[in-house]
C-alpha cells in the first residue's frame, strides 16, 4: 500500500480526473491518482463508521502500517512503509516507467511493536522506503510484512532496490536482531531478475518487485509478490525457490495476501482498477506441488487473509465501492468469513484502507487501518471483536 490520499483541499479538477483504463495497484495501490481529501473529514467518517460496529481503535501514530504478527513476547509487531524520501537513481539503472516512475527513496521505514495498552515502541528503523513520482502522488512502500521463526524476527522489504531510488539496496527478506540491527538473508530483487515469470505485465512492471506478504511454515518463509505474480520459498540460509508462478495460469491478478493451513497456501488477490465488486478470489496452492486452484470467489480487493482456530477463513477487503478509489472508499473496508461449507458472512465493516490482519492471543482480529493514503503518523491498528459462534 502506498500514500495516495493527501491533506488539503478538494479541487473540482481532481474530482473529474481519475485515471482511465484498467491497472493493478501491484499490491501497493500505486497505479492511480486519488483525489485530495480533507483529513478532518476522513477522521470524522471513519470514527462514525467504527463507532457503529465491533471495531475499536487499538493503536495509532503509525506510518503506512502493513503486515503484522504477535511475537512470542506478547507484543504486536507491525511492518511500516515509512514516508519515502528524495534520493534518486535516475540514469543509473532500469527505472519504473512513467507516470509511476522514476521513484525516489530514503531510509524512513521501520518495524514497531505495540504492547497491550496500545503503546508503540521502535524495534528497527532507518529501513529502505520509496515513493512513486509526483505525478502518481509520491506513493510509499517500505517494510511490507513481519514473521517469526523459532523466536527470531524476519521482515519483508518492498521499498528497496535501485529501481526504487535506493542504489546498493535490494528487496528481500531480512533478519532483525534484538538490538534492532538487521541483515539481508535473501535477495529477492536478484532472484526475480534472474528468474522472470511466464506472464509479466509490460505496462505495470517493477524491476525489483513489490513483495507484499509473507508466512512461515516448518522453519521456512514464503514470500508473495503481486506485480510479477509469484510465491517463493525462502530458507533461513537465504536459498530461494519458486513454489508457484501464479501468472502462468491466472495472468495478472495481483496476488497480495497469504496464509497456510494443512498442506496448502491460501492466497487472496487485489485485482485491477476500476474496482468491480466481487471480482477478487481466494486461490489454494499446494505446498508440495505448487499447483494453483480457485478456492473461493466473490471478494473485492482482498489484502488480508487468515484462519481461525476452527479452520474458518477470513478475508480482508480493503475497498468495496465500485469504480476508482476516492473519498467514497473511506469506511468501506470489510472482513468476510468463509465457513467450512463455503458460505460467506460479514464479520466487520467500517474499516478505512486496511492493509493486513492477524489474530491475537485474545481471539480478536487486529487490522492495519489507514495503511496507505494518509499523512505520516496517521496509520492505525484496529481491534475487531470476532463473534464467538
């Protein structure tokens, strides 16, 4: 997700000029320009919607919050995209084509942890963060997800790489030590460039990828990339292996969210713009075979996916109004539950541009809210009380 809404006045020209044609947001809402919103109005609408539902504010003060996990210490760890920067690599390497590129970057992303009272602490900072050109609103990427393996913290970078304005950096998986220092254990930029997928989208292509989510299974990490459309296995010693080329069978569906259960990965996709409600799906990918199959359909902009203890699947829909995203999308984020027989049930409404979710030890869902498109520090974590039926 990235910063696509801005503090300021709404102009008539902006309201008349959404992008035309279908484009994905490549897992990061980076392919469209959204009209300027008045921030006070956003807060008013969001507060009104949330007050009418089972959604409550847990923490605030975040910069483009993305993936999140509870750690073995009981804290909630949150990946943050950061605020981008002004460093440029134009002329040094392949750039993302205009109007999305060229990117600029900085070292403003971070990983935070939040205690039970909603107080935030910095775990690691000064991580790579990048933003699109001013023509696309300076949309931000940075750290996209976090995961734990044997008590150790790992994170997924998606704001790094020369094509993102940061020379000498790469997107990939990092290991974060307790003192906040980190090291790259798997260079996913290099892997992607050496192993292209079957059906990349030429006019929506990122040389360093836009890695969005990650999960752990049996001491291995699995990273999902929306722009190219692939699921890759990453060993803790840095070996990378492609489990599934999603583009080969599904085309440019923009797979964004991932979870695992009983020998299969489950992947939700974002889809293309303009938004068509019900056009996103959940796919099942065999852990051993890598075969991609349709599991459930009828969703909209699926950016989060997880199972509860009873084996029911939850899907986070970031935006559900039809057309191009804009002011009308505030408060349209929802959470849908799929029971074992495939029936869909709405669990929560009133979320605004959510980007990820996870279950907490209390049995409730925790959701990154205002995960893109808001000023620095405006990101939130919401707690969703899940019905106990």
